[in-house]
C-alpha cells in the first residue's frame, strides 16, 4: 500500500539562511506544527532542463565519432569556450570536461570523472544509419520530454473514485479551469503529441486539452472528455488512462470545510502525485494542495503560504512547473528507476546484437556503413575522413528532418510569462585593472584584495587604497553589524590573522590617509595565529562570533567576548575607545587533527549549550569535530583516486543542521544529527541525497534557495533542496571573488566585476 504525504498549507519557511522546510514540497508527513516564519515566494523554475532535454540530440547527433558507452564530443560556442561533453547511457550521467589542446583525454579519464573505474567492454563504435534513431530512444528513457497528466472532476461530497469518474460533465468553474490549462483540440487527425489517446477512430473521446509549455508538449486526460458508460459504474475506460498517469489533478468543487480529498480515494498503483485544486468563485482565486507518495524525492517550487493564487496566469505557470517537476522526480524513485535501467539494458543489448553480428558472417554485414563508401579511397587517412564526413552528413540530415517535423527535442521556447531571473548580472565595475585575490562587500562598495594591495571599489569611481601591498590578504570577512573586519594575511611562515574596527578604517579613509602597511597593523594581530593557512567563522552569529584558525593540523578556537547591549543600543555604540578590537577576542582551546584541513565550516549546535561543530575535509574524508571535546567523527569517506575538496555548506532543514559536501563533480547532502549523551550520531538519514555537477566547480555559494557553482567559464545554478539544475550561464574567464547572502544578496564575480543578485533568506 502506498503512503501519501501532504504539503503544508499553513506553515512558513524559517528565515535563517539556507533554512528550508520539507513540508512545503509535498513529500513528507506533517507530524509537527512549525512556527510561522517569513517565507517569501521564490521564482518558479523547471528543474533539470538540460538533463532532461536530450543531450544526445543537441551535442552528439551528427557531430562525429562517439563510443556507445561514453560518447564525447568537443563543443565551441559563441563565447569561445571549448568543452568535452561525455554521456554515459546506462548511468544516464552527463558531464563537461575542460578541453586542452595539449593534453589527450582518454576514455579512462572520462570514466574516472564519472566515478566509473571499471566497465564492460563492448563495441567501440557503431556507425549505422538507424543507430541515430535508436539512441534518441535511449535518451527518451532517462527523462520525460512530453507529459500526460490526468484531470479528474469531483463534485462536492464525492468520496470514492467511482463517483468522481462517473461525472458525465463538469461545471462552469471546471470548464474555466480547463481553458486555463490549455487548448481544446479535436483528437481525430491530431498530429501532435497524443499521450496515448486515439487520434484515428474517436475511441478515447472526441476532444481533449493540450498545451506546450517551455518546449514540452502536454496532453491532459480529462475525465469528462473520456468515454462514459452508463452500464459500467467503475468507468474502466476513464480509469485506464487517468489511473496510469503518474500525476493527476483533482478539481474538487465545494467549500474548504467540505470533506477533504485523500489519495486513498483513488485506486491506482501508478499515480504518485495528486494536485488538489479548488476554485473560490467569490474571491476569484485558486487554492492548491499537493500530495506525493512518500518515496518521491523533493521537487519544487515550494508552495506559498497560504497556497492561494489570485493571478490566474501565475497559477497556471506554478501548477504546470510543479507537475512537470513532480513527474521528473517520480522517475527517480526505485520503482521507475529500476524499470528504466532494465529498459536501457535491453535496448543496448538489442543494438549490440543487431549491429555487431558474429565474426563468421559476411564481412560487409558487420562493417559500418561508411566503411562501404562508393569509390572508397585506398588511403587509410582519406578513408577515415570520408567515413567521418558520411557519418556527419547522415546525422545532420536526420537532425534536419526532426527539426522540420517539429520534433526537435532541444527546443526550449518558453510560452509562459516573461520574468526577470534572480541571477541576471549587473555590471559593478566595468574597468578593473588588477587581479582580484578575494573580496567582501562593505556597504554599497567592495573591499578587494589585489596584487596592488587592498582597495575599496565603488562602481566606476577611483579605487581607494585601504592596505598596501605589504599586507597580502588571502581571506577576508566584513562584519558590518559587529563593526569588524577579519582578514588573513599570508606571507609564508609569517601568515597571521588580523582584526580591525571598520569605523576606524572609515575614519582613515575620510581623512584621506595612505593605505596601511603591515608595520601599521602590529596591534591588530590575533595571538597564536602565526603560520595559519585557513580560517572559518560562523556566518549566522546567532549567539557569538566564533573563529576557527587552521595552522597545519592544529585548530585554534577563538571567540569574541559577548557584551549584551542594553535596550536598543547598537553594538557599534558600545565599542571601546581603542581602535584595535584585539582585546575583545579570547583564545579558547586547541584541537589537533590527523592532517591539515583543506576545507572548514562551522555548524551551530541545536541548543544553547557547547555543542557546536566543525566540519573539516582532508585526505579522502569529511569529519565532524566537537568544539568542546575535540573528538572527530567520520561524516563521509570519498571513494576516488584524487579528491579536490570544494566546500562544505551549512543548510538548515526545519531548523536542524545539514551539510552539503562538495568535491570533484559530486555534492552530497548529509543531515547533521544532534548529540546524544555527548556522542555524535553518524547514521544514514532519509533526507540524504546526492547529485553531480555537469562541470567540476572550484567554488560554490549558497544563495537560498539556490546553489551557485563556479567554474572558469560557467556558473551552474541548482536548488538547495534536491540539487536539481535550473540554469547554466556560460561566462568565460569567470572568477568568484566575494559572496554575501542577505535579504538582497550579491555574488561578485571577476568578469568586469559583475554582480549577480539572487533571492535568499538570512538571519534578520
């Protein structure tokens, strides 16, 4: 028996940065009532738009040679960036690898990037005219391009599926809803996507509802438009279609106080998601509720609270995106994933058997089509060139035919409302002459560390020197609410951590003083930090500012003395007269690790007690370290020959801490279990999930609800809650120099120092 779970309609997401509630995604039981937060509606995005729109058609068909297990092809786009794209059919995994003309990329290195060290040997290449169509079939198996959704009309008070399926006609409000969903089309002679309906003999009805949304064709199986039988109370013909849809919309008439719909009312082993829609005629709005079978992974967009839509077009966009994302998520459940894997295995084996017969058969039967060219050249090199040309010619001809027929799966023309995306860039500084090492926003300006020193950059105004080049800053944090600047100046063994009061620096700038040198900053050095190569701070400052400094394999825990302000007095007004805030910091303890950390992240504990954690990455593992005891516990072991640690990002699920562990191409979400009697619990959680980036990032930023991964030539944007891709921006020579997540966060990149604003929530 399937267990369905309802999404919340009365609870808000928390306001802490990276905090999300599973209750808004329709995938978990509501066993507890959360306090309302300050949730703000996020933009509506189709998830995995590139993953599910057939890479093969876009990047492989008619492009040249490929190996059937791991095809790859170089690509040069309008930005002149060149990548090697690899696609593993059986694993349905796709990645981009950086291209270097001086370095050969072997199949083994591609498989290693995909975490596939071993693979079954098969035919190296298959060049046959029919292979193009067969591989498109393979691509269709790993994700829906076209969709069929059920639409069931339920009158007020109907509590069984027999009653709902027996409604001959719908109401005026139901007809209005159908007109909102799409166009009424005549099935007989219909040439578009038919969703399993009969388009020749009217055996499945005369009309249906159809639409195209962002390149996806959608056919709706409407209960009142499917054949009705007075003799058959169960309406088997209607249930045959709607009962075999993964997603079904239930349009229920009546007031909200009337008997509530339950998924158990519908007998179906196939339907995994129900969207309950009610129309309020008095207020002319729609109310939405989502039920998901508990095995379905999280999918967006999250429901607003309350889930009431007064803008009908906005409701249509939200509903269609929610349903499309829901079906894609359902295909990842074990039941569907196993079926898809078996289908892929059968198709690949069939291709192998059909196109690679036994060696004893006629040689011409097993040779590729381009090996048997008319007037075949005798030269091996010329023969290979002719074979390649013929392969591309046939592949491109097939692609052209698909485009002319309107079947091009790479089309993503949007038919929804044009809206400004939250990551659209804005130019901050169009002509910055220096190489940026790191940076952090200060007010409306940007504090940037360069080879010429630390400069304050404000739009296109002349840069103002804050520190000269004798202080080579490699890390910095501007903490405006605490009137503090924390930075790490790294010059070999003399690396140090420094703290400055922002108000004192501001006075110097207003007095037009020259940039401070290293000799001017002696009073700002923090004790015991000599030789540090990395530091981390708690970004939330929920109770006190904590800094962890790494000196080789040692961690130093330093905190800022907490002075509680009285009344409404701000922290800055309570600052002491001294320009140096060093005296406000105190050394707490030293923790020894087994190796030098490459990545560190501080995680706030679940209570007010001393149960804070430090996530460290070194060797081939991520560990959690108890700040109080120094005990280390294994969080995740990396199974790879080479590990490039990128980040450990703290996010909060319903107020409980979790970590996104990022390395190589991989990103894994791990729930951080609280302490139990002083011991850290490391155990698998139902909330854990993982995904792969298309390109290996060098930096990742959380701007909730988005994750932004940066490579040298692109920015890949995914959702925090499930890792699904929503956008890829190609930007050559891209360098992340700063990020600040506020209510209006800014991610600053070194591409004319563009600033990309992304919607997020944070601490008030």
